[in-house]
C-alpha cells in the first residue's frame, strides 16, 4: 500500500471511538452464532468520525482497479437503482444520469461500508449479484458472484452445519426495510483494511510480537429492499491493534476464552493455527 493510505490508518487509530468489545468477544466459549439484533439502517450508514479517510481510501482502490473491487451483473441493476434512490434520500449525492456502472462506483466512494446484493433467483434462493467490496478479508468479490450465501461461507469451518438452514430461513423471512445487525472479529498481521487475496498479506505465526497483531472488527447489516426484494448486505470494517483490545481487562479475558475454546478447524479458518498460543500468551501479560 502507498504511504498516503498508510497515513489514513494512523489517523483512524487516533480518532476512532472505543468499540463495544462485548459484541465481538462475549463472555462465552467460541461458537458460530448469528448473533443478530434489530438496528437502524440510516444510523448504520451515517458518516463516522473517520469518514473522510475511509472514503479517500475507497476512492483510491476503486480508481486503482475498479473491476477488482466492484461488480454488477444484469440481475443486480434493479437493486442498484433502488439502493441509489434510497441513498439519495439519505443525503448521498449520485448523478442519476450516470450509467449503472458509474452509479455503482459513485455509491462505493460515497459510503464507508462495503456492500453486496443478494438477489433471489427463480427458485427462491438468494445469490450474490454485485456490489462494492474495497476491504475484503482474504476473499474476492468476483469469485463470489452467483454463489448462495451458504456457498459464499463454504470455507468457514462448521458454519454451514451450525447455521446454514438458519441463514436461509432468515433471509426468506426478512421484512423489507427492517435492518438487522451483527458483529464479527478476525485477525491479521497488517493494519490494512484491504486484505484482498492478490495483496498476499503476511500470515500470523508463532513468532509474532504484540505490535504485529491486528484485529479486524466487522459491523454487518442485512436489509431487505422493499421493491426488488433483494437483500443488501453491508459491512463496516475497523482494524485496531491487539493492544487496544488488551487495554480492557474484560475484553482480554473474553478473547482468551475464545482462543482456548476455538476448534482447530475454526482457528485455521481465522488464520490462527500457528499463532493461537502466541496470542493467548499476549492476552495474559
């Protein structure tokens, strides 16, 4: 990443508010859980304290390689039109005379969140049809097009067995314009929000030190659109140093419990197979 984008991350850590750690590290053993709660879509999408830096970074990646970070299939154009109209009602300025592709990129630059549309097919199955994902966690949007949500989550150890049917039922029963929120935490060796697989991030291993471990905090929203009936899946990404988590004794204890009770398969998916013991030691300092 170029130096200007690195400076954006430095500013983020100085000005971001303290996360609600319990949402990411509850006082419980590790397990795959939906953990959904009702929320407000407008509040979820409202500008954060670091909006300027995040939008600048999104613009950087969308200019650098737009087809790597954005995708629009024909079946998603109705969802795009509906989402753009809704975004404009929330104050986002997007020129309606632009082509669908340019409107997609404009929305990707205007919002801080990554977003994809899940569009229902002729047999009632929701499939990824397009969106903008500038800050992926080791996955590529292009590779997920046409996938069901279960197929999208296929690499997640034990997730389909634990939640597959619940996810499908939930998507079909979603009430339009009713937002649902959840959180997820991941781990990496870089402060970069953009962890696209082509960027080949250095993995975590047993030799890591405290200042090499970063925690990816994903704030997620699911919202069914009223006209197209597609589901807008939005993700707001924060990347914080592990040290920030450990400053809370409760968060540190809960994280340690998660690490201890995480299955080997789950640890492998999270990129922790070689680093779990080392991170566990760091939580006990």
